C-alpha cells in the first residue's frame, strides 16, 4: 500500500503541476518522461535504468515514480506500464526477454503456476505487490526464466507466504539453467524456501526469506538453497530463522555470496562440499554459527576447496543451537564466528569478527564428529587454511557446548582453535599425516591483532580415545605461515540455449593491447606474443610487461650449455607465499617464462645469442600447465608446439672448441616427466635457489628481499642470510658437499624425490635429505638393467669410478644417461663436481657385511 500511495501522491503533485503548465499554455510534463520530449518510450526506460541508484534531482523527479528519493529498478518497471510504444519493454539486464506481468486477483496462485508452466526460455514473470498466501510449491524447469516481484519488504513489496502450504517440499523449486529470482519475499515454508537443483546459472537478488516466528527447530532447514549448481550469485538478500542454514550452497562450483544480511539461523551462511567460492560483504549476526565452510562424507560430491571468506561482519553469533537432532550443524557450538570443517585451501581475511562467545574461528577435522569415517573418496582433514588480517574483539568469552573443552585442555578459551585430528598420528584412520602437514598443507593463522589468541590440540585423542600425541599448544608462532592468495571468482557467461558450448578460451588470445594480457592465462594461446609478456614481442630477454620480474638461480639446471632468461609474472595485487624447503606457492594467474638461447662463443661475454625456445608455466585453478613455444627462423614469433622439436645448434666452448648438437625441445609430456606427473609444479623458485644477489636495472639486491619489497612474495624471513642456500657449482669458497648436493638437487631431485618420476628407484637426491642409503650410499640399484654399467652400488664412498651415479651422468647413451631428458651432451663440469665429491668421502667397503 505504501508503494501505491507514493505513486498516487506523485500523480496528484504532477496533476497540480500540469494545471500550472496549462495556465501558461506550455507543454505538459509526464511521469517517466526522463528525457523531456513529452513522450514515454524505450529511451526513457533505458535512461531510468541507467540512473539506478542515483538520488532524485528534484522533489518531483519524473524518474522517481515512488517518491523515495532514489531512482531504482522499481521505478523503471513502473514506467513500462506508462509507455507509449507497443514494444516498450526493455530490460538491459535481460536483453530479448519477454515480459509476463501478473496482476493481483483471487486466482493469482493458479495464474503463477500457469505462467511458469507455459513460459518459454527468455521470459520474465513479474508478480504484483502485496501479501499472497500460497498452498502449492512453485516449480520452474525451463531455462532462462526470471521470477521477480516488486520488492522484498512487507510494505510495497511482493510477499509469498507458504504457512498454509499443502503441496510440494519447497516454496520455490527451480531446475532450469540461468534462473533468476529477485525482488520478492518468501515466508514460513514448511520445508526449504527457495531450492535450485542442477542449474548452470543461478541468481538470487534482493530476496527476503523469513520464518516469522523466529528461531525454531520446526522451521524449514534452508532459506536460499542452490545444490549441485554452477555459477551461483546470491546478493543483497535477507534470511532469518532457518533451522539449518540461511544461505546454503552445496556441491556446487563458481559461487559468489555477497551483501546479504543473515540472522537468527543455525548457520548463517554455509558453503558445503563446494569449490571456487567468494563470500564477502555479508552481515551475519544472531546465528549459532556465522559462516561455515564444510566438506562432509555424506553427499555424493566431496572435495570442497578454494573458498575465500572476506570483508564480512561476523558479529554476536550466539543463538542457542536449534537444529533438529541428528543434523551435522547440531554440532556447531553456539557462539562460533566462522567454522571450517575438513575443507581445503580456504582463505579468511579482512573480516570483522566480534562478540562470538565460543570462537572467532574454528578449524576442525571431520574426525571431531566421527573417527570411523571410511568413504574412500573423502578426506576428513583440513589442509591449507589461511586466516589472516582480520579485525577481532571480544570473542571466546563464554564457550558453549563442545567449545568448553578447549578451555579445559588448554587452560583458557581461544579466539582461534585448530583441531589437529589426523595429523601426527598413525592410528589407522582413513587419512592421516603421521609426519605432519607439509608447508603447502599447513594451517596458517597470522596477523589477526596482537590480542588474538591461538590454540590447538588433537580433539580425537580426547573425544574418541584415538592413540596419538595430544599436541596441545597455545603458541601462536606454530601457525605463523602464509599461503598464496586465492583468485577472485568470476562467474562464467550464461549458458546460451541456442549454443550450449562454453566460450572458447582462445578468444582471449588475439586481443589488442600494449600491457600484459593477464586474462589470457586461461588459454593455451597459439603464439607467445598473445600473452604480451614483453614490451618487445620479439625480445623475451628483457623489459617484461605487467610487473614481470627477472630472476636467476644459484645453481641452474644444465641444458646443453644454453643460457636461460627467467621471468615471473604475478597477478596484480596477489602474492606468492614463501616456503622454507618447498617450491613457492604462487597464486592463480601466475606465469613463469623461461627462454633458452645458444651463445655463439662462451669465452666472450655478450657474444651474439640465438633464441631457441620459450617455455611457459601457467598457474590455473586446476593447477600448473606447461606450454612449449618454438621461435620461428626469423625470430619474430614463438609458436606453441606441444609435440616439441629438434634444432641443430653450434657454439664455441670455454676452451675454444667448436661444439654442436641436436638440441631437443621437450613436448608437453616431457615437461610432466620433470615437473611432476601427478601434480605439475615449478622447479627453480625455491628459497635455496633464489637467495642470491641480482643486478637489476635499479641496482643490485637480494632476489628474495626484492620480491618482498615488490609485494609479490609474502612470508620472507627478515634475515635472508640465515636461509640455507645452494652455492654456485664453481664457488670454491663453499664446501664441496654443498656444491655437489646442490647440483644434484637442481638437476636430479625433481625426479629423484618421493612422488617424482624416479621414485621407484628409491634414490632420493633432494638437498635437505641427510646423506645415507636413500641418497645412494652403498645402495643397490632397482631394475636398472644395462643402466648400471655392471656396477653394484649407486654411490661407493671414496670411489667415483665404481659409482653408478657418476657412470650414468658421464654416459650419453639413451638407455644409460641421467638425466634421461633435458640434455643431449654430457655436462663435463657437473660430472667432475660429483665425482670429486664422492672421491673426497671416507672410503667404505659396500660389500662388507
């Protein structure tokens, strides 16, 4: 009624104004005439839509139909009815859609159902203002449907009340693609309020869901409920009273939940068994738990990961848990701000978390619920959780339920609590990490304010008597670490029913511009120049675009005496994460470029070089991909060549000898042989290989410190001199052991490491591994065949001539040589270094019992 009264007042004022104009014999203005041409047509509707969100310019602004002082989409819709043109309707958000406007009347429910059944793809079904009591579920199965009302407020909006529902399990059920529901309210459904299943493209905008009696276990479980969907947007909506989750997105991918007000539910917002989600700018208050990110074994889809929770207000979520008995959310302690269960790769930052009585953040394994879970496809242990730079106050002041256990074990409640169940134990559980989480899997909680407390212990040891170390601690430095920032979620273009194929990423390649083509990281572009990595597309040796940074390694990988020019391009505003021993964790969108050249004369610094190939490693959501590009004969372009190639090269070596070889450019499968067959990773960007000075154009600086100053790498130690570093192979000031072990680390350990392609040999050559049997000391070969050269042991201390390692490095026969790929000639200097190292060892009789 308020909406109608405003329009009537506007009409009255306009009538008086028109009378004044008539007395002056001037043209008479009209409501909705935005451009002042005394007609109402599509140009006016477009102008009102374009002004959405702007304040009215005068007390009687012809664009502000409801006199609320703001030009909104509701004004545009009201003006459509006043249009002089037969084909006036045009919604810029839904071009080409037809409008079906339903008027108020006693048979509205039947007319809504008929409209939904008869709707063709590309239809907007618009409901009138008012409160309507419905008895049947509204079901939509057609693609490209918009269901909209006149607003979500009780006064002037569209309210669908299902308190008397007798048919259907939901208030609204949608199964078609590109479904939009906006500007309406759903109240008091016996079951879920709005459920969307199997849809690609879901938008919920300015929708209110409410159980008007407030928190009650008899309320419907879910308010806004997309499940097994893709490309989900839930924004500017309100949910109150759900007995499970107000906003729940389950088993879905590519998700944005933003700008919502969610209160007095068990879980305010829950992202469950889903991937690639952004949850931000929401206000969650008065719930049992503010925001939940779960991965559970029950649903058919597991493997939740890659969710960002940021810039939310998570305030006073202290509602007693009113979930029906048996629901998993019934285990959420009242007073929980944010809870992560068994999910991976979660980033929580920039939130204001205040007044939650049990925890600010709670990270737990599913073993907290059930240590006997046995589903083979399920991982119950949370990994790679990154909680940082949040604003905290007055949390954990009165722990409820299971939360009280933290205070009992640790002596006081904790703002942040981490349950390490499954980590550091070897008790026969489904998934365990007896040696602890790696740097890349670590739980990191850092920079959340000086008074933010952090505690941890193995909950399953206490609750379920699982054998293992309790590992209790309140030392926050144990969780001081960082991970690479996760990328912003971008929804994919809507599915076109006439052309259901997804967009071709190659369309991102041939795009004009002068700076880096950052969006092209999604594509395997046919030409290197498509990425616009360098200011001069024909010169990949200098002048990178897009903040690219040149770097070098202390002990480079040998590739037929080729020179290498390495550059890293980290996306603007993102950072890689430092690792003490592992390869740095780079964010999605990172491109690493390595160009190989053959220098004409190695004796003469700066002698001419011929560019041979450029290899790219590109970090995508799915992981790293390797792309080999071969330069054409004129050196004007490098072309993607997945099959690799061979090029005859020649040069003069350091002794003045003319050399030549058939230089092999690897195919993409070869790349995986070195960079990882199961999980592709860079090799060179490690702390031990980058910790050196580099002569930048701006001056000489330590590379790690330089990356830190550029804010492309987080977590760099303040004292870089304390970082264990591989020396240059020819640095005689370093120990022979360090030089040789460093050479083997760079040239061999990418295969000879647990999980590498050389894993089955049992020979591990990574830098930090203590010397012994695993590193080859008196180790007999496994299935080496003729590759052993008739020798008995990988390394015979004191006797390089009897060591298989040296034999294979010195051979160029295909069945014998090591490394198997990446070289076509023997690296004489490398062989000498390793042989000297072995000969300098204390002799050992490997055959002795």
